[in-house]
C-alpha cells in the first residue's frame, strides 16, 4: 500500500535580496516548522520536501520564473508575492502576506493553471535543449548584428519569414512580459493561445499574431545568421547556428498558481499597468 504524505508545510523560495531575505527570516520566526526555506540555487528538478502545500515566492517575476523551473512537472502550486518592480505574477502584497499564508493553511484559496510551452532546440540529429517555459522563448540578435530572419512554420505549413531584431514566442502569462514591451497584446491566462511578436520588424506588415495553443511551431533561421541567441524565460541562453531549428508546442505540464479571488488577474493587471481604477 502506497504511503501518502500529508501536505502541511509551505515552502519559501526567496531571491537573494536583503528585504526578501529579511521577510523570509520573519516568516520562519512566526510560523516555525510550518514553513521550509527552499534553496533558490538548486537546479531545475532538484529534490524538494514531499509535504509542501505550495511554494511561496518572495521576489519579482524573475524569481517566480526560477521557482517554476525548479518545480518542473511536480504538482506544487506557487504563490507569488510582490517584491520586484512590476510583479505581474504576484498575487499578494507584502503587507498582506501573513493573512495570505493563514488562508493557505486553512485551504481557503483558488488554484489557476498557467500554460507552459515546450521548447526544443535541434542541431542536426542532436537536441541541444528541451525546456518548458512559463513566459516566453526569445530569438534575439546582438546589438551590432544585422536583422534576424526567422522563417515560421505552423503545423508544417510555411507562414512567413519575420525580418526583425528578433522574435518572441509567448504564453498568455508571458504576454505581459517582453512581448508587451515589443508591442504585443495582453492576453488573459485562460485564453488558450500562443503569441508571436516580432521585435522591431523591418516591415510594418509583420504584426503580432495570436494562434491556437494546439499549433505546432517550427522556426528556422535564414540568411546565414550570426550572433543569434535563443533565450528561455530570461533564465537560460543558447547561441544558435545557421542550421538550428526550434520546435515549440504547448507543454502538457502546466504551472498551478494560487490566488484568493476569481478575478485577481484583472486586479493585478490594472494595478501594474496603472489603469484607472487600479489599486496598490
């Protein structure tokens, strides 16, 4: 008979920043053995305690993405707390943190699933990377390089070649990250889609494109590119060669995110974007 571990502790994933580290120490003093500090220096897939209700992320969106990479395909929800500058992935604020943790211990929370993309970088017969991303995959040229030419195939059918400074392939969660800065749309996380956003395209007819998340994407570089880098969730980078191919599809492994109200996404959105009616 299989042994079931009782979920009773909250893991704390904290960025190496003084205010976040101080808050983590305060939480340990307050909650004692009901919390567990997670080493943020661990590699993705590292062993985690078996009794975690969730992982509390103390940091900005970059810290949240690191925590998502760490949990891999394990069924551990994440709870984001705003310690960064923007914090689109943060559901609660520092001043509401203790109240939020009490709600988690009582089971008074909602879980939303955030889709991830699976990214494979293939060179010849070798797979150089196979990674799930929560935000985006970015093909970027160096500052002094000429335009990147990214030929895009959707379900094995050629779509177009984006000639631009780069190309972003984002999830709805990632729509408020680099894609938004490059002129892409804001997409609610519940909308099943993938966003293609060219960075400073050479031609104005190359516009951001929303496609179904059932689409299989292949990207090839044209015109013997140099100094082109593939960056995954801003965490890991790979220098690309002229014959490399990138395969992108929706990952079967979603990230579970904790919130405390059904419409929390819209509250976060209008606050972070300073829309009228926003609140801090």
